[in-house]
RNA sequence: UGGGCCGUCGCCAAGCGGUUAAGGCACCGGGUUUUGAUCCCGGCAUUCGGAGGUUCGAAUCCUCCCGGCCCAGCCA
C-alpha cells in the first residue's frame, strides 16, 4: 500500500496535548470538559468548543465531562440546561461524567476559608462603586480598600455570616489578596464570592453566597482532574488567576488552561445577549427558528450533526481572529447531503403546462432513480399526465443570453420524461402568464431527440397527482457580514431571510416522510421536513441550502 | 513601554532552521452529465505584515516598526 496517507489537519492544541502525552505529563491522561453556563441556548460557536473538547478526548483515548457552570442563579434555569444536554447529544457526543459547579459549593467554601486563613483572601465591605473606583485604570494602579487588612479571625467570622444569610446582597464580598498594581486587571484583588440571596436551581436556598467564575472554574477543573482546560481567547488574561488559585489551595489536580479563538461566522451574530434579544423582540419565531445560529435552529434548518462536525474540522483551531465565510458551512451540508439525500421533484413557484398533443385524461407512471450516482438508493415511481407544473423561473418569454430552459418556440427536457416544446402562452387580463401550451416528442422518453440537441432539463410535478405543500426558503438573517458591529440590528435584519411559499407542489410520496428527513429537490437545493410542522396532511419543508449555482452567479 | 494575544494566497489553515511554502473553500479553465448539481482533470503564494540582523541556509531565531483583537462585572 503505497498510496498517500491523507494528512490529518494539525492544530496547536492537538500538538500540545500530543507533546504532553508523549512526555507523560498528567500521567499521560487526557481529560477535557465542556463547561456551558445554562443561561441560554448553545450556538454554532459552542459547536466548535464541543467538537474540540470531545474530539481531543476521543482522539487521545481520554474522557470529556459536561459541566454546567451554574454559579449565577440569577440568570440560569433548567430549560436551558435540558436544551444543552439535548443539543450535545444530538451532535453525537457522549460525556464521560455530568457535573455541576454547584456540586462543589461546599468544597469551594472550604478552600475559601483556607485562603482566608493563609491571609490570601479578605472580606471587603466596600460598595461595588467604591471597588470600581479603587480598582484604578488600565494605566494606573488600584488603591487598597480600608478592609484589606482585616484580621483572619474577622474575615472568617464575616465570611461565615455572609454564608448564613446575615447580610444583604452587596454588603460584602470575599476578595483574593493578590496585587493591586498588576497590569492585569484580573489580579487586582478579584472578587471570589458575592452575596446573592436568591434560590439556586439545584441547591435551593441553602446558599446565600455564590462563588465567581474565576474562582470556581479552576477549582472545578482540579476536582474533576481535568488535564486540559480549553477555553476561548478572552480568558487568556484570566489564566494567571486560574493558576494563582490552584497554587494557593491543596488542589487535587493540575489542569492547564489553553485558549483558542472563538468562532466568527459571516452574517451571523453569536453573542448570547443579542440572540436573546432576537427572540424576545420577535425578530425570529424562537430559539429554534431555522434562521438562528443556535444548534437547535441549525438543526431545524436541516443541518446534520455530521455536517457540523465536518465544519469544525474544516475551520481548524488557532488563535487567529478569523472570520469564516458562510459558504464554508453551506458546503459542509451540501457535501454530505449530495451523497446521502434521496432526490425528489418539487415545484416551488408553479406555472401550468398543458401538453396539448396528449389526451386530456392521459396518465403514465415513470420510474426514477432516487440517486443518480448511487443505484443502491433504489428507484421510485412518479406519475405523469397531460398537465404538469413547472417552475415559473424555468420559462422566459424574453430569455436572457445563454438561457437553457423553456422559451416560446423552444424545447426543453422534462427531467426523466419527454422533451416538450412551447407553442403558446396564455395570459390573464393583467398580463400574467397563467398557462403554457406545449407539445411533446413521444420518441424522447429515455432517449435523446432525433437530429437536434436539447440542452435544458427542468423539473416538474404531475398536476393531477401532485400534492400541495408549504416550503420555507431561507437566506441569511442579516444583510451585513458583521452584524455585531451595527448600532442596532433592526436596520440590518434581512427582510427576506424567510420566504414562506404555500403554493408549492411536491411528489405525492413526500407526504409520507417523517419529520427531519432530508431530500434534494432536484435543481433547487436540499430540503428537510420540518421537525415540528410537517405531517402527512401538512407537508412542510425548510430549505437547508440551495444547490451550487454557477449560472446564477454570472 | 499598563497587561495579554494575533498577523502564511480572496476566506480558513499546515508549517517548529534545509520542503518545489501542505490541504480545504472560493476562483479560473477543460472533460463527463436527462439536476446550469455531482464527478473528473488542470491552473491558482519565487513568497510568509514591513524593515533590518544572525546563519552556509530563515515563514521558522533576534531587533525595531506597522496593523488588528482582548481586559477596568459583586457576568461567564
């Protein structure tokens, strides 16, 4: 076997882990974790992180935990947590262990007391505003709070009473005692605990103080013996603090944080706040609107887990501020569905064609391959009669140059059927074409026409047996590549991001399809039966993506 | 000189002192085709943000410069 081995794409994180394993670091184990906060739906940016974390674990025969970073009960809820579990599973990943940061609250509290005893943390009774003022600026050092030198006994006592609920929100916080002059703002005595007299989904009201992310995350990683803690670039500045905390306590593990660039996808917005806004202001119909970049939305649009995993493979992992073109995502689903999706015919914007040289009650059954390159996909029967629907776009009274479809006096192949010629146009009183009267060449079924070339092939559906359906065609939600840069998104929302087409005609067999079944509608694109709205009596399809169209581009 | 980070083809991205600077997407040809799809074949960076330097040899090491991103939540 001398054939060239396909070189698996390398990335810096994989290289680091590879080197660590080779060096026997962390006992040559690889344990990662995906740590979402249950305060929103997962989106395609999270998919990158999920694929990385689960992918690395599986590649190195390690484990990947799913851990909810549930340290802020004010914003988190169970609906989000359930959705996250479903999305990760749907993507095809299985977590090794399921944890919650809240499982560690007691341990976190104990470590915090250790920190106080070691003189590494203190209770600050300044207000949030005062603390902000004392923090200094990017170029000026901070100034110490008057509470910075409280005794260990006083700190311990106060912290204990904070926990017991004696104080109101904001009365005190627990701060690490590090370096108020640090150029890294995170090291200027960061807050470790704040008082929040609010019930937590999992711990109820047993706590009135909650630990901050910086303190919780590293300790949670250590408790779970995570080896490689992968996160996005904005946490780079937090790494010194992550390490500082673990150095102060008697940590069970020695996780190492490595940061990578978060995904930036053209024409989409991935900030949780903005996504929530889209939903709440009804710019979309919900978290699973097929235009949303959420996993559930992308799923409803018709993307598959495999196509999303492929996407992550293609975009790579680096620290570059990279913008991924929409096309890259689209090509992933095209490539998968081109191989896997059975072909069908559907007419979205129909115009009637009457074949005048066939008896009015003529009907015939034609056999079609379900896939042109894959015999194993089988065949199906399609009804044909003297009246068919074709796409309005496939007829032009005044054809543009190089037009290969039906024109007056011209011929075109009805895919899998006969070559027809248009002889006459019928218009209504306002001038709209309502019917094309054509004749057919009976000697062209399954063979090329005699003595001439017919280049064009168009799709069609039998008017007698075709079934009415709703098809929703989608375009990008925004009109600009970087919507996040816009002042308000009301003026950059694409008014044509969704077009609901209710007069579509589909092959009769399509009504039997289960929800979430993928098809290629020939010459149009890939479509999926809607997860929620599709049924035999209400056939409903979403357009996942169009076919590549080199002609339309010109 | 507040701190941290990033710059390799239009868009991603390998590359880790010696390679003809991988690969994918896009693009441009040409072939096959009853989907203007797919598929196939070919083309596509004398050059790695810039300028110096080290070296027999630099995208890879050093210096300076230019451009971009992140940080002043009791958010994550």
